[in-house]
């Protein structure tokens, strides 16, 4: 870990971790709502949850978290909610350089750090995040996007797989 990061407090480390990860989304921000909608599709949701958990785990690890008790779970759950809510905020942010998103993140990280010290707040925060996440489908569903290219590519891949299987059987004869 960079020595400058060692001198930062935990909340600043969390902010840098989330901001760094979300900065990878910025070049795709116009299409990101569609990607998020695909992520909450019932057949994709379990993978999406795992990916967000892995992001949260990595950010906590880089931030210096060494917990081995139940707080390991609560910290990651809180950060997962924070990450998802900041990502949702960002897709609607039209400010220059996502300034409003980073201000939102600053406020929410302070909430999460406080929540980590207060388990009652944790329940309320998770409940609020749950309500927000559940509304993702409602927010994003009106977006119409053309997935015909994706479906065409999937059909071609299935066809190639069938042809390869047939060729393998033919070669075995």
C-alpha cells in the first residue's frame, strides 16, 4: 500500500476506493443504466451481488480492515449498499466531473463510518439501501435499449457450439 494511503483515515481510504472503482464506469455512463438493468435481471442478480461484494471486500482490505468478527460482514454489507447507491446516483449526475456524485459519496461514507459504530443505524441504513436497490428496476425499466445485437451474437455462439459438437462427433466416427 502506498505510504500516503497509510496516513489517511479509513473514511478517506474508502472514498478513494469507491471513487477509483466508479471512475472506470464514467466512459460508459450513457449506456451504464442499461448495463445495470441487465445486472438486476433475475438470471444475473446473483452474479451482480457477488461482484459488488468482491468490490466492497477489496476496498475494505485496501483500506486496512483486518476484522475477523461479525463486523467483517456488516462492513462489507454497508459498503456494498454505499457503492450501489453511489453508482445509482452517478448515472443521474450531469454535473461537471461528477462533482455531485463525489459530494454524495463523501456524505454517505461519513454515514457508513458512523454506522459501523452504531448497529441500530446499520439496520436503518440497510433498510433504506434495500428499498433503493429494489427500486432500481422501476427506475431503469423505462429505458429502452436495443439488445438485438447481443441476442444475435448469443444465437451465433450457440450455433457454433452445435456445429463444433457435430464436427467432434463426425471426427470420432
